[in-house]
C-alpha cells in the first residue's frame, strides 16, 4: 500500500545535523517501584507533535514506541511480526479483515483500550483536514478517498471500510487484496488513541498518553523527557529498568564526551569522527549492526535526458563504476554494508530480503561500466552531478562515489558533487522537480517487509517516488504481489518486481546503513532493534 515520505529523510536530517549539550542531566536515582536505576539516553527534539500519525522521524518515533503498544509488534532480533494487542487478525479473502483485541488493556490514564480506540484514531489520522503527515498509511482502506480526496474538501469524516462490531472487535475492508496487511500494523501510525486525545487535544499534546510499557512523567522541551514504567501496562514487554531519561543534545560530539565521562548511559547518535577509535574509547562497549535503512543515488526521470533506453544503459554503467566495498570500508569505517538489492538484510527471508537481486548492476566492474556508459551515448550533458544537503556529513562519500566514477571513465570531471545549502533547500528542490542531475536518497523502513521498500518508492505516483519512475509492468507486479493469498507467494512476486528495478535502475542502491550505539560501563543489555533504535525496555544498570 502507498506510504508517505518516510523517516528516511527526517532521519538523514537528524543524524546529519551538526548536533551543544543542553547540560540537563538525570538524577540517576533508583526507582522505588521497580528497584532499578534510571537509564540516561541520547535524544534529539522531535520534529512534530507526538501524535502517532504525525510523527515520521526517529526521535519522535522512539518515544511513541515506548508509550504505545499496537496491534502487532516486531521482534527486536528477527524483525518477525507477531500479535501484541491483537488476539487475532483474520480474513477469508485477504481484503476483508476482522481484528479481535485482547482484553484488559488500558491507557496510562486508566481508560480502556477498545475497538473504538483504533477506529476513531484511524479515522482521525486519515481525515485530510487534520493534516496528519502519516495519513497516507490508510490509503488501502475503503473510503480513504472520501476523507482524503486528491483535490477539494472531504465528502465524509470516516472511512467506510472501518466498522466497530463490539468493544473487542472491528472490521476493516481494504480497497484491494493485501495478504501482508497484518504485518504492517506494528508501525506507529496504527496506534490507538485515548478518548482524551479528542476531548482535550491540547492537554494530550503537552503530555501524550499511551498504552505502552512507559508513560511520560515529565517533559521539558529541548532538554529532557523522563519516562517511567507504566503501572497499567498489560503487555509482556515490561521494562527491566526504573525508567529512561532522554537527554536532548544538539551536538553529537558533546554527547559522546558525556558518554565517555559517565554522564550518559546510552548513545545511539555516535559522530562519524568517533568511529575510528570507539572500540578502544569504550573498551568494546559498541554495537555496529545492520538496520532497515538503504542509501542510494536517485535519478530525475522527469528530465528527458535521463528517461530513455540509452540513459538506462548509462545508469547501469554508473552503478557498476561505484566501488561500494572500498567506500564503505574507508569512508564509513565498516558502518555500512555494500547493497546487493533494493531492501535491507534485516528483513530476513521472511520479510523478502534476498541477497544479490540487483545482480551485475550492483557489482563493481569498471571495464564493463565504461562500455555501458559509452554504448548509452555517454553521461547526459557530459558530466554527472550528485546533489546533497551541505549541512550534513555527505561530502566525503559523494566525493568518493564521484572519484570512483571518474577513475572508471579516466576523466576527473565525469562526476562532481553538488552541495545544496540546507536539508530543507535540498528536499524542496527534489519536491519541486528542479533537480537536473542525480541526488542522494535514502529509505528507512516503516515495517519489515519488502513491500515497504518497493511500493511507496517506485510505483507510479507513489508519494515517495522521488525519481518519478513509472513502469506499468512493475506496478502490475506489485499489485499482483499484494493480492497473493499466501505470504510466501507474495514475497516471491515482490522479488520478481525488484529484478525489474535492477534493470531499469531509477535509483542506484549504494549500501545498507548500520545502526550504531555505545554505552557506559554501568550499563548492560544494550541492543538495537531493526529500525536502529535501542531496545529501551531491556536495558539494565549494574
């Protein structure tokens, strides 16, 4: 199903911005209720209000995932989806679904979580006048076009595909078959909302209320958010600590200094400069693991010179001219892994990852690369430009990519980086189709499925299709994959569609981004989930 522009862009902005410590610190005292110490963790200010459908970046998402529990959850090690609040999600035809909820769940304000909590939330989230940035995640539900028309005012306030049966049951009619739909429901856009969200919206925004393992004890914006275990939490993922103090830093280097000094317990905003010495700095207390993020270079296929059969050969040649293994080793110190497909290894086989699907196009072969570029008539305009936001740490890797292409072509001016002021300026040029050359791009998964890496990014008219790639055969293959009654058949069909991308190459897969984190000597059981976010509930203090 189509999804809106995702946290990938917000993530790049958050991680690439020059990040001054606020100087705010946790008391570090032990919780009288749980007998466990408070964990002090790195954080950045959320971009938007902490509403499930209005948050699409990692800082806000990290909080939502601590204070809410949805219908489905994802295993932090395997990415596998399993029911959380849902007792069952069933369908006879993969289009009409019945959701049954577990009983006994309440929000942290004591009010019940029931079928209306989900249906009312989803209807609010989708209604265009509420201006929720994640509204597009409900496009697959029948009646979405009535509440969020492409033009004009909505003709309805609720989606016809949502029906409450009783307190613990609701039904969902989709606009087309989608066999993997239940596995998407762990994403934060699908979280329930308490009645107080609607009756006193301002109070909710000031101190959000959820049904998850933590509740917000206090929040001083741009300084600290204090989260404590929620006594009303009915799930199995109970915190093993006395709470989390999220400390806002505007300088990743300052956070890293605090970590080394013992004033911070968990830092998942490690600056690039620290990666070369971090193992020694922290005596091995460092994680470097694959995350559900792929980085790429995208071509503006809305420019005629890039949208021809000959230009396709040039794109293939450019891809084969990039020495991914060398760049990930030298520039990124092994915190990236060369990409061999368009998804991410964290999906695993169950989620649709299959190494090597990109084939020769993602394999460094300078001789063949030069041949393909020459067969395609050369780089349009004689020079490839790769634009990027200059306020992020992009120049080094863009220059490395261009150097690899230049070495292949035997011409130092075949490729050049094109810095664009700020992230906002950069994104605005892409959104308004002003870009004439290639540009940096990235995608962070919303949920661990191959569908999320393909449909929102490459189907015709999709909201995150920045290349404006359009191939009727690819679109048909994606629709066919969605409609397959068996998950395994659906995955196979998506992989077949991905092979078509490897031929057309609207974007060049570069590398899979790893999640990194370091921790203090008093901290144990630090792990990152497939989204590169710490598994906060499992962290303990010695």
